[in-house]
C-alpha cells in the first residue's frame, strides 16, 4: 500500500468480537476517518427505517416472488400492479439497501483515506487500488461473555443475539458477494481476539501498516 495515495481498510467482524472498537482505534492511530455510524445514518435517511428494521430486511433470504415484483413486474407495469399489492410486498428490499450501502462506501473511499466497518466492503470496494481487508473473529465463548457484559444479558440471550446477527450478515454477504463471510480467502488479515484486548489488536494492525505504508 502507498501512504501517498488514498487507501481504504475494510474491517469485517463477528458480533461480540470487539471488532467495532478495534476499527475505531485503528482509524484514530492512522489519523483517518472511521465510517460506521455514517452508513447507518445514510440508510435511515434513505429508507425512513430504524436500524433494527434495516438489519431485519438485510437478513432476508431470497424470495422468488419479491424478486419477480422488484425486477420484472414493477418496471413493466407499475401503474397497474402496485395498486393491488399488499404494502409488505412493495416494501424496502435487501437489494435496495445493498445498493445504498454500495454507493455510500464507494463515495467514502473515493473522498479520503478511511477505515470502513463491514457491510461487504471487501467485495463492494474490490476494484479499489489501495485496499486492505481485515476479518476480526473470536471464539463463541469469548463473544458470548463480551455481549453478556456489554448488554447485561443472560448467557442464553447473548447466544440468541450472536445467532441472529451471524445469520443476517451471512445471508446478506452470500446474496450479494456470492461468497461466505467466513471464507478467509476474502481477507488480507484475520485476527483472533481471544487473547487480545482491543487496544492490543489495534496496535498490532497499526504496526503492520506502519511497515507497509512506507
């Protein structure tokens, strides 16, 4: 990577791994913008939905009827067909959310050097000439314990959070990137957080980039 050119670091992470904090600390150490909340705010503004609703839609599996309506019937005969559809069948789709996220990520990466959180950034920004992709993981026990502590949940409740978020993100990635987010070949660096603090992980990545960005 060339520090004299704009660069982008994408950080995909498992919920409860500490990847969000690592990403933010890394951006601070590199003195670049960290894009995460801005993406959520952009989606909320575009679709007038809350974050929970957006995540629920993103996690939907492909539905042949919705795809038919969205890509074939509506463009051909919107004035006659939409009036007869239930509201839930013409609601915001995962495709629309992906397209909005794609435009936001590309605009951020084109504007300045940055660190971006998840959202299939490794795939969306695939053509970026100065990109580095990271995946942050941790054992299930580590993730459960961390979520229990941060959200004041029981062990069973934390497990449900992990299973729900994992399924949502995996469905979304497979749908649009045509790969599993757990396929480590998608990334330049994979970091296990079981024996690292967020600060230690951010420092390790920063040291790596100090050597690469010379």
